[in-house]
């Protein structure tokens, strides 16, 4: 239950808050509803929006039977749908309530997303209140696939820096995962999820060692 921070879906929203939402589903740590985004050129693109207590919003696109776009951010889904006036996903992405298309901004579904933004308050902090940078990727010199590095703890920072400094780094050098060169690389739609709640403005791991020292004080 990493995304939901251990909170059961039954307690994310009151039943009254979700009345009339189309294709509502409650999972172990999320609430899911049908969503969509309308392009004047291409029409409606539909998908399924998952809302987590952590503030994460993930959309699995169903615009066509063969679409493989999964776990998109609302902004990425808005762009994928061909919306002409992008960058306003809170208003452009909608759900259906009692037969009407209602913008996300006018629903309760952004409650945890907005709380996460307020909690960040201009800093990069994890659930324990400590600072962290967005996830980074290192390319394997053997298979040319990128592997994700989380930057939350001292050991994770050090592993990342060791990998960056190693010109011959390979998947087999991973110490926190058992990925090999035979394993598939993360899809591009998944890579946009970088962990940091302020990832659009986060410049990445530029002063990690100083942050590690601060974390250990």
C-alpha cells in the first residue's frame, strides 16, 4: 500500500462524496472512477482514474482498444488525448457524475492531491518529513536500458552516485533490485512518475551529499 500510505480505500472518501460517479471502484488502497478528456478535433478520450491518499493520481488510458498508456499523470493524459488547450488538466480532465461531465477541479477527488501540495510547502519531503530529490535513471552500458534509482535515504543516494561515476555500470550492479539486462525497461508513461511531489520544478540530484549529511544530523 505504498501509494495509499496504508490507508484503506473505505476511509478515503465518505460514501456521500462519491454518489453518482460512473464506474466507481474501491480497491485496497485507492478509489477508481471513469474519467475522460475532450479534444475538439479527436473527441472524447476515456480512461480510469485512480486516486490515492498520498496524493498520487494515475490514469490508465482506454482511448482505443490497443492503447498501452498506463499510469499516466492527469497532465500526461490530457496531452495524450490531443487536447488543444493543454496544461489545464484540473479543468480539462473530467469524470461523469449523474450523467454530466464534471471537471476534476469541481469534485472531491483532488482532496489528497491538494493536501500533498500544501504539505510540500516548497520543499522536497517524503512521508517521514525528510528532504529528497526526484527519482533518477542510469543507463546500463551493456543493454542500453535505463534503470530507476530512488533517492530517499543515505544508501540510495550513495548507490546512485556510485552508478553515475562508474562508466561500465550494468544492470547486474544493482544492489536494491534483482533486475537483469533481460528484464524490460520501464515504459515512457511510467517514467514520468518520478516520486517527488514537486518534480516539475525539481532539478534532480545536484547536491545529494550535502543533503545526506543534513539527513544524518
